C-alpha cells in the first residue's frame, strides 16, 4: 500500500503490554467479517479448454492414415463427426452410403443417445463416460456416375473429458500468543468458522491443511510468535446433488472465483480494521501482505491431464486410456498393465 494509516499492522509491530489476549483478536476477526464484500464481486470467466473457438471445431473430419481423436465433455452434445476426409468433404459424392460402428456394435440413427444425420455425421446428444471408445465409419460412394463404387473406412477414438475441478490453496501468517497458549487453538477454530461461513451460501467449503506456530527472529529486531496457516478452498460438486441447480450455483469456476474474492476481501478488511484502531493491538492479528494463493488442479478418479497424449485438449481431464488408471483426484493417469478399460479407477 502507498499510504500507511496510523496504527496499521506492519510486520513485527509489538502488542502493548496489558492488552487483552484473545477477546480483542476475536473482535477484530468479527469486525472484518461484518464488513462483507459488495454484492458485485467479479467472476472468473473461462472459455472451454478443449478446442479453439472456430467453426471447424464443431465439425471433425476423418483421416485415411490414422484414428482421429475426438473430445466430448461429459453430459454435453458432441461436435459433428463427419464420415469423410478433408479431401472428400470438398468433393461431390454420388449415392453415398454411411454406416457407423461403435464399442457396442452398429449404431442406428434412432438411438436416443446418438444421432446420425442425413449426411452421415455422428452426433452424441448427452455424452456419457461409457460412450468412450473406438468408432469406425464405413463409406461407400461413386466419384462420378461412370466410375465404380469406392469404399472408405475412417476410424475415430472418442474420449470423455471434464473440466479440471481446481481449488485454491491459501497461506497466511498471524502474530500470535506464545506457541503453547490455548488462545491460539481457540483463534484457529474461530477463523475457520468465519471463513467457512463466508463461502457457505455459494456451496463452497474451507478445509484446514496445516497450522503451525513458530518463534520468528525479525530482521533487525527481536523475536515474535507467529501462526502459519495453510487452508484449501473448494466448491461442492453440484452434479452429484439430487436437486437441480440454477446457472449461478452450477458453475464451479464462478463459485470458486467468488469464494476467492470473498476471502481476499476478508483479509484485506482485517488490515483496514487495524488501521482504524486507536488502542494497542491485540495479541493475535493478521500480518499484512502474508496472504498467498496458488491454483491447484485436480481431476475426478479415472481421469487425468496429459498434454503430450492429448494436444488438442491439453488442459482437460481426459478419461484414462486402457493401460492406465487414476484412483484419486490427482491429475495424472498412472500406468497399469492389467487395466483394459477406459476410465479405470483401480489397478487389479
């Protein structure tokens, strides 16, 4: 900050002797909590990670040389998978006949989960993880009326994917009571209660990952006790809930971005409250500029991020291929020779 108000809590400032120990610290926290963030909190707007936003991204052509990878977000409609190559797409086809086969055999156009258009394109209506697999299109056509019938076989591998369910990891430091004091534990519980209440209405949660007290030697000064907090902020997966949710509560990234803004505002308000404080500081108070945040990705079990294997979807959580599995919410599919299915969560 460019300007410092009298009494602002800079690092290393000492509490005056005789100041109340825990009650003042709790009052300080509650004061910051009551200064709620304004309703117009900014949201993080993120475009889909899978493809560039071009017209061609909605239509995928085959290749005569190799299987083409197709990525479809779970519970979404797929791009149009065309039963032609790029060359044939720009050519005239006489009496074309299209036939699609998937992991479960021949695909008929009346299938409720898939649709084959009149021009032979394959479209998934509500893609499920179990639809992942190899798809083959057989095309018969004549280049001209006089020529013989030609046959083309095009292969595709269709992958289910999800957006990473990332979370924010925060660290913060507080000037504290002596490390063996019970007031530190009481303060820790109160802080977590307030942070949890801040994000509860937007279906997010706060979990403590680490809390430690250390005796810190200050630069060109004496020692002081400090609490080192590390906590994670994530949002509840609304896909697993039985009741439908509206647009605001369904969007994971928007809810998490709002939770981040609320927490950053809360710590900023603690500094503002201390700056307006006329009396001595409490024993426990937030040390300005120590709040740090990192973004951590995580995938659902059975999914992983692999830009080398999936360059068209480099930041997507793509379903694990046969020979791999992911048992937890990590971001990598692990090698497993006995895994024969897509989306394996165990290695037997």
